């Protein structure tokens, strides 16, 4: 398990503890006073995991960290349970270690676009608690750019399913406005890529901010 994943798991445990234990505050309205639907934009900083190895394991091939921009839609089924759908877009770039055994130097390669969508379930332990947990699944579509130098084929596309779990906190939920922070852990099933030993599972973790307007 990489250091980044360990940090992601540690942070997820902390946020989950907060989600379970945080008491209600003046700026949090109980869900029975809210409307059934909510929609709004999202920003997510994704700390991407490794793609695999190249040159018979001589180099680690990763993707650079960066933001996803998108939107989300939610439907509240009960006071403690709701479902949601998310779509987002981001840009990233190949990143590979060139420092030999120490892996101390990093070089950047081919750029690419990523689009992802997911369906998710959310639940709280109590209606008065602003913290919540999430579980979902989705698909990430990656398309590489032409003209750049890199290990991945130019103009190649990859469709990779993922599962996601995490926890979040409604910082403000009042007057039909919700400001939310989330920590997410993604488990991706990588598609085979020519010349890259991708393995069977990769992990990303992300920190996200959202604004939702109840309608």
C-alpha cells in the first residue's frame, strides 16, 4: 500500500469519526425541514494513484494530481437516507519516476482528459447530525492527447469502472443552501494498456467541496 493511500485511509477514518460524532449546530437544519431535491456544482481535488509500471518495472507510471469540476443532483428519500448522481471533468498528465532505485526524480509525459460519472447512496446516523457516509459506483473515461511524448498511445481511450466510499460534512445547511466537504476513496479497475503493467486495482483519494441548492 502506497504512502498516499495510507494517508487517504487515515484521513477518511478521521472524517468518518467526525461524521458520526459531530453534534448539530445552529447552521444545520434537520432534514425534515428540507426539500426533496438538491442540485449544484462541485470541485474535487483528486490525488491519483499509480497507473502501473513500464520498461519491465524500471519506471513507475502515475497520473498527476489535479481538480475535477462538475455537478451533482440528489434526491432525499428519508430524513437520514438519500441518493445522488455526479458528473465531473478533469485534466491530468502522465508522471513517471526517473531516479533509479531511489525514484527521486519525476518527469511529465502525455496529457489527457478524464470524465467520470457515478451513482451514490448517502446516510446519516441521526437526522440532527450534519456528518454522513457515502457509497457508490461509476465509470471513468480517459482520452489521451495526440502530439505529446509519453508511454500511453496517442488518441487512446480507456473506460474504467470504480467503486467509491467516503464521508462528508454539511458545513452549512440553512435557507435551502448546503455547503459540503467530502473525503472520498476510489477503487478503480484499470483497463489494459499496451506496454504498461497495470495490475488489478488502483486507488485514488480526493477532497471535495460542493454547493447545493434545494429545489
